[in-house]
C-alpha cells in the first residue's frame, strides 16, 4: 500500500509522531511518504491512504495544513483518510476534555470543509527546556489544569507510542477493506 503522511509541527512532536508512523508502516512493508505541510507536499492522488496531522497551539492548527487540505480536498476524500491531532488537552483522560479536544479538531476540519473518516487524539509533549520564559510560564499554568508536569527543569513526553502504532494498524485495515473509498 502507498501511504501519505502530511504533518504540521511547531516544536517537533508531531514530526516525531509522523516519523514513528512512517517507521512502523514501513516495517509492515508499506511504501510511505512523510512530508511537512510547509514543504510543498505531493498530492494524495497516487496514494491508497492519507494521514494528516497537526498540533494544537492556542486552540488552532497550522495554516499550512489548512491550505493543503483545501487545495487537495477532493483527492483526500476519494481515499481512506484520517486526521491525527496532537495536543495536551486530553492529558487528564476526562471525557469532557476529550470532547473539547474533538470540538477544536471539528472547528478546524469544518473550516477545511472536510470530514475525516477518522479522528485520532494523541497526547503531545511539554518542551519546557526549549520554551522561552513566557511560553514556559504560560504552559506551566495551563498544564496545572490539564494534569501535566509543572517541573520545568526538563521536557515531558506524553505520547502513547503503542497507541500510535495501533492507530496506523487500524487505518491500514480500514484501507484494505476499502472503507472510506467513495
Ligand atoms: C504556546 C503553546 C500553546 C499551546 N496551546 C495548546 C492548546 O490550546 N491546547 C492544547 O491541547 N495543547 C496546547 N499546546 C500543547 C501542544 O499541542 C503540545 O505541546 C504538542 O506536543 C505540540 O506539538 P508540536 O511540537 O508538533 O507543535 C500548546 C503548546 C504551546 C507551546
């Protein structure tokens, strides 16, 4: 199967997740193209499955991702597809937090006039060491509510890598069954 992964990242965690998906899918024998949305990624036309992902920053995703989806909407919708959202809002594991995370994703996909066949919420990372003073302070206040660590002396990664692989496996299974093909 030919699989296209397009991602948008600010601090690198979504790229790390997209690359982990690429590695896993390649290990299963698939041909995978993994591209940053800002690097003129290929059209979905020659692919059997399309996975698009971005991180949430102040309730929004990267504009480059929106532009890519708007420009390639018909080709994305013509094949099995999914959106993976990387954020910290879901850290508490509370159903309400998951609903709010889904609402943020829905606002974005609605603005792209696209209904993904599947949406996956993936916990990201706190890069305290990389943040400037203002970001570090702001994120510390935010994660006090979300349930993340307030230890700013180190980074904290919350991504569930087993779940990332399972998401890929489930999407491949759907694509093999032809689910999501018009
Ligand atoms: C300035 C800033 C704003 C953020 N805003 C949100 C937010 O509104 N909701 C959320 O769930 N996570 C938010 N996050 C957490 C990021 O989604 C998380 O750190 C993610 O791993 C970033 O992925 P990236 O490195 O691929 O950009 C924010 C992080 C930063 C640094």
